[in-house]
C-alpha cells in the first residue's frame, strides 16, 4: 500500500496525452500496490501563485503570519510531497520545457529549510525515500536524435528532484504525438513501456 501523489500540469483536459499517460502510470501502481491512496492535484486548473515578493518573504521567514493564504497553500504542497511514497507528474513538453504552472508548483515546494538545506558540505536534500515517475508527452522525439538537446523538461525535473533528495526517478515518454508516422501509436507504446 502506497501514498501516491499525481500532479497534472496539462491545460489540454481530456485530450492531453500527458494526463492519459500519468493516469496509466497511476493505474499500474494501484494494481501493483492494492489499497494505495491517490491524491490528485491539477496545477493547470488550480494554479499555484508564481513567486512574488510577499510569498518569498513568507516562505523564508519564521515571523510570517501562519494564516497567510499563499504560505498555507505552499505548506500544504510541501506536506503532500513529504506524505507521498510515489509522485507521478504529467509533463507536456511546451516550447522545450515545462508549463509555467508546473514551475510555480515547484517553486512552492522547493524551499530552503523545507525541501533542502545548506551545510558545510554543500546542499543537502530533505525529501528522501520517494519514487518519481515523469509522464512526458511531446510532439516530436526528444529522448534521442537531433531534438535531444532541446529537451529542457525531463532533465530539469530530474535535477530539481535530485537537488531535494529524490534519486529514484523514472521517465516514461509518449513521443512523436504530432508526427504522422507515430501519433497513432505513441501513447500505447509509452503505456506498454511502464514498469512499476
């Protein structure tokens, strides 16, 4: 039995390949770990605030009002990450990177003193013992070939999670969803590749 956090970031709704792929990963995890609980947050429908002066001050000060709305929501997001055994993140590749709403969620979670700390030995991640699955959907092929250097989504997310202490990361890709020779098989090929 696992606590699974499913983060949706695509604004495309039911047509989203990253949502379908993320759902398929969650389904396989629940089948593998019967009785698991799943918490789903959709940062496209209910976006987190982008970093601004008051939020930065609130997340970096012990004197911040505990009822500050942005701080309460940020703290809840951090707690959801801490409570999760497995985190599934749907990632549509937009202009070679992640949606800004997913970046805003990360900025609310990856906080000094909460997700990581600085020590004499450098940075120490404080979020450990988690598994992360990235459900990446892209119109072209970015895992290899001439477009590989244009993928600033999966490598970025892997580095961010490594930074906060998460090293068990699996990337599942539905690639070529806009390419005539691949679009009809891209999602099923990705689903078939899911290993939990």
